[in-house]
């Protein structure tokens, strides 16, 4: 069983995304887009995540991943992996 990744909430405006977004950072300064929703993440959500990740990468020059508790559609998983966005499910926000 993998250990949970501890994320620290950071100000979304500091990385160039809207204030409603939830952004977390781990101990290695890797950034995560946090999506705590109950419904499945579908392709439409995947495109929004990719746009947000591009904004963050342009502003910070850091790697970006997705942290979620929701199931992710298989096609969306493939799309995110093609755009170098990893998906994690085991995390804790402090």
C-alpha cells in the first residue's frame, strides 16, 4: 500500500489560476490541482485541468499533477497522461 502524500494548500493566485481553484504543494515543491468532487471526472473536466496546468507551468516552471477523490474516465486518464499530468488518489491536505 502506498503512503499518502501530504499537500500544503497554497494561494491559487500566486501560480496564475482563478481564486476558486484549489492548489496543493508537496514537500518536493511539486504542484497539484485538487479536485474533491463526487461525480466522475470526464473529458470536459480533463480539458479544463490541462488548461489550468498549462497556466501553472508557464508561471512557475514546475511539474503539475491531479489530486482527486473522484473516479476518472479512462479516456480522460489517457489524455492527462499524454499531457504529462499524473493522477494521485492517496493524499492529505494540511
